[in-house]
């Protein structure tokens, strides 16, 4: 079967990462704008809050599992191949959780004028952009086939884990603070 001609040439990893990142920035801006326009009834607010909490459990839970497996590799309790294979399916709940948090967050009527809410929104964008590069990093680690990766990939992985943890914990903390005040 012949391959059909593409309208655009295939993108390399860097261009694909940049294109996805640009798309995420546009979605992020659109969701922030929409959140400022929406007014919901109390019943829908309650449903959105439930979806928000479920999405947090799914997304952040998967992130914690990924980082835990990475820590096991650092401690010599798992091989790199085991970690890469075990973490591959966890990218789906991370992205599903992030999408659910964003969609439900729109309906929670965030106080966009609040400096803390603005920091939280930036952290959410940072989490998403970090997730794009983490996916690229995961593919690079898969290519290593279990061999010790170059130092730059290890540093990139450590930085990605750190950014992820700061982003998720920061957004979680601000969200909790905002519900109490």
C-alpha cells in the first residue's frame, strides 16, 4: 500500500516539541481567558470540584509513581530499562489528569486577579511544557536500550523531575490555600 503524500513534511523531535508546546500555550491562554468569562451554578461548581480532585489524583499520582520509579533506579533497585518500560503507560494518566484539572478549573471560577492564582496558572503551564520535553526525554531513554545514558540526559531527567515536583506541589498548595481564604 502506497503512503499518501503529507501536506507537511514530518517534523523532527525538536520541531515537534516546539509545535506541541506552542499549541499548549494557546490552549492554556484560551482556558485562562475562558475561566474569566464563565459563571456557573452551584451544582456545576460541585461537579467541577469533584472532577478537579479526581484529575489531581490521577495526574499527580502518576507523576509521583514515575518519580518513585526513577528514585528506585537511582538507588540501584531497578534497571533503566525497567523504569522506562514501567513509566511509559503512566504518561496517559498524567496528561488526562492535567487536561481534567484544566477543564474543571475553568468551571471553578478562579480569582484571576489574585497574584497566587496567576502563579498557579504559570505553574500549570510549566507542568505542561515540562511534560512535553519529558515525553521527548522518555523516547531518548528508550533508545538507550538499557545502556547507561549520557550524563546530559541524566541531568535533563533530574531537572525535569525537579520542575515537575515544584510545579505540581506548588499548584496543589496554591489551590488548597485559595480554597481556605
